[in-house]
């Protein structure tokens, strides 16, 4: 059994709390630092996805779902998440997640009900952002966040989540 570096283990024991009333760049910088500390030295992708989805849930307001879909056998399969139950399998090109995976481009959707082919796993979701996770030119999966608020996500969220995914992608592979 591998022993994790002491500093990573100690960091994982800290209570990561977002700064109150932080602007989005600060909030995402703190989220990325916390995710980096929690995943540093941990090789298990599922464990890392679980902790990162919990951090996102803790750091970002107005979410009703935050988690991962993993690329398995040419489709997305539900991974660790926070929120209500979710769709288990999503074909490439279908819905917001499948579109992000197929195009390998972040999908920022102000109103999911206006998105052609939206897959409604939770009727309470009104907006969504999905960031593809690519490492060594291989699609690992997607990071998916839903909100009950129309227009909840913007370009600052996209930039922050893309930076988060870039930092942790090697630890999700």
C-alpha cells in the first residue's frame, strides 16, 4: 500500500472554506488551490473526483448538481457527484454533457430548456456548464454543474472551471 506524502495528507484534513463574499477570480483561485491540495499525491481518479465534486459543492453557490461523467466504452458514465440522482449513461453528442464530450469544448448554457436535445436528469435544473476533461489528448470525461437559476454561469465560471480541470486532469486519468 502506497503512503501519501505527509503534507498532502495534512492538507486533506483541513476544512477548506471559501472566502466570504469573494469575487469569482478569488473564489476559483481558492477552489483550485484546495483541489490541488486534496488531489496531490493521490493516484485514484474516483477518489479525486469525489473530493473535487464535494469541494465544488462547498465553494460554489446556487448549484443543484456538481460532478463528473467518465468516458467509458465510447459513452459518458456517471461518476462521483453531489446532488440528486442523475442519468447514468449519456451518448456522445447527446445533451449538454454529450455535446461537450464530442466537441471537447466547454458548453455554457444559460437556459437548458432552450438547448436542443437537453437531457433533463433533474427538472429543477435551469442552467448548466460542462467542461471536457482531456489529458494527453485523451478524453477522460466531463465536469458538469447544474443550477436551478437561469443564467447562473458566465464566462468567469467557464474560465475558473477550465483552469480547475487543467490543474487536476492528470490526477483523473
